């Protein structure tokens, strides 16, 4: 069985990933997957030519493993896997895969969304966009913190300190 | 007491990837951050108290009161933006 968490430069294949996750498991009745991809624009602002992803080796894997453990405690799921790419990616390329299996669809839908909400605000990755005017680091979003709060987890990733 | 300090993303670009810091008398991660800010220059700017800086002790997110020990790994980085 594949590792639950993989951080790598290479692309992934959704079909192969799903096949490996549910292989031989007759108790699985639902598979939910999420794929995040590179946009070439942000709102009305076009012209993103590439995205560079940096991570904190070791801490990134451990933090996602802990998120998956939490997902298994909260939801009745059978298997889960997260693949996240790092390095330089071009628009339209795949960035991240979250795949979850369960007996019935509801738990897999919820666990997949929970893992993505968690990952956005707690896993140490950073994105840098290259635009015609230069490269800049992407700002964290308060809306991502709010998404995690739906699950009863207080997130302050995007919050600036008082007086900032 | 010595600790390994690592920086990521914009802080890595400003301060370098890592350094070893003599941390005698520094009990917590918050005290270490203040010590680095007191150097002035890029450290004072990048780690300023008014900025959104996240920190980790031995690869776990932590607050200012996390206790340092000899050989600890401390990391400072901006809010995360993966996914």
C-alpha cells in the first residue's frame, strides 16, 4: 500500500491513485477526490506565468499525517492519501491531490473537505507567483481560516498581529 | 545552549536558510525571536512583532511560550499558502 502522504516534484495520475487507494477493499462504496491546479489569473489580474512551491521537509509530511489521523477520528473513512507537489509549476498543472474512501459517500465528502481546509492553513507550504511585473509571495487568506473553523478548529494563519 | 534556526519563503530570502544561534539565557521561542530582532537590520524587519510570522519548535507549530532546549530546531516563516 502506498504511503498516506507524499511530497514530490513529479505529477500524479488520478486514475492510478484511486485504483491504488481502493485496491482489494470490498468495503469501499465511495471515493471522493479533490485536485488543486495552477491558475493563470487571480480575479481580474491575468498573467501568472508560473508558481513556485516551497515546503518544510519533515514538518510538512508530519503535519499532514496528523491531519489524516484526525480525519480518521472524526469520520468513518477507510483510506486516505494526500499528494502535494513542490518546485516550479506552470498554469494548468496539478498541485495537490486529496483522495478519501468510505463505505458511503457522506463521510468521504466531508473528510476530503476537512483535509483540504486543514492543509490550506496548517501545512507548511508557500507559493510564489511569477507575473510580468516580477515574482511575489502569495498572501494567506482569512477565508481559509474561516473554512477550518467550520470544523471547530480555531485557525489564525492569515491573521496579522494587533497593530500591524 | 545552542539552537538551530531555520527560515522559509520570504524570510529565507531575507535572512538565509538557517543558522546556529547561541541561546544562553533564552528560555522560550518568543525570547529567541526578540533576541534576533535586537540584532537590527533584516532580522529586525523580517521578525518584527507587528508582522505575521509563524513559528515552529522541533517541526511543530508553537507559540511564544514554547520552551527552548539545547539542540532544538526553531523555524520562523510567513503564513502558509499551500494547497
